[in-house]
């Protein structure tokens, strides 16, 4: 008996799955975002309360993301007309303009390519999945939330700041790092380098754990 086909999921530090899709801002392709960061995020359905709070939070944070060279792109397995009606409703009822495109994904092509549909959570809805794609089209982070609980957009701002800081400086960042806090210096990879670490001017607790200020 053959095994049932398992859903495919994208993997970190590999090219993000390409797509070409209709959106509320016209046709969009992954390659349109080359040279910028992209946060692609899915939600279970239009006209649902948790998703509405998330979209308003993304909208309010859009200028911050844009200042970091990052675009936002939403998705749900709903029609373009549903997306348009929902965004108009958000503007009317909450006075919040949704400035980013929303993908129409009725055939679930993008949702399946990105592993957004989890059968245990629902067969025809995308879970709350968030993907950070760098300017070279490489998938750098994935965050999944259950349908019952909304995401923290502030955490996504913080994560993007951390990713960009690591890329620019060749460092790692500790738990809950925010700009202005010390960063982690990569551990030495040889015995000789480990012996020298304490004399290199970092805040060194032990040979494998050193921090510095940027």
C-alpha cells in the first residue's frame, strides 16, 4: 500500500517557493520583491475577528517595515472580491486603511507551496503562517500560530531588526534582543582561536560566550 502524499514545506536558508498570483493590488510575483525583504503571511479567512485585529496591526506597522526595506503581502484562501469587501469594511468600521496587497488563493497553489494548510487545523483554511524572505529570495524565518490566537506584530519587527543586524555585522543576537543591546560574537572554531578569545577585547564570559556592543 502506497503512502499518502505528504504536504511539502519550504525550508530555511533555501529559495522561497516562486509564485504568481492575483492580489488586491494587481498581479504579484515573488521576483517583484527582489532587492527587498518580504513578509508573506496567511490568515484563515476574511471577515473573522482575530484576522481583523492582525491586519490592522500589520497596517499600522507598515511604515516601520517599509523604513527597513520590507514589504508586506497577505494571503487567504478567499476570493479577490472577498478581500476587497473585507478591507473596505475594515476602513469603514475601524478607520484603518490596509496598504498592502492580499493574495487570492482559491486553488491553494501558494498556500500548498508554502505549507500553509495543515490538515489537523482545517482542510480548506490557511493557518497563521508568517514567512520572512530576504532580498535574495531566500527564506530566512518561519513562524506558525494556531487559528485561535493572534500573532505579535511587534515581535516580527524585532525579528526583522535582528536578522538585518546579523547579516550586516556577522553576529548572532540573544533572547529578546533589541537594537542597542549587546550582540553575540560567533564562537571560535579552533583551539588556537579559543585560547585567544579572552584577549580580543570582547565581554567574554567563557571561550564560547562573548558579546560586544555595535
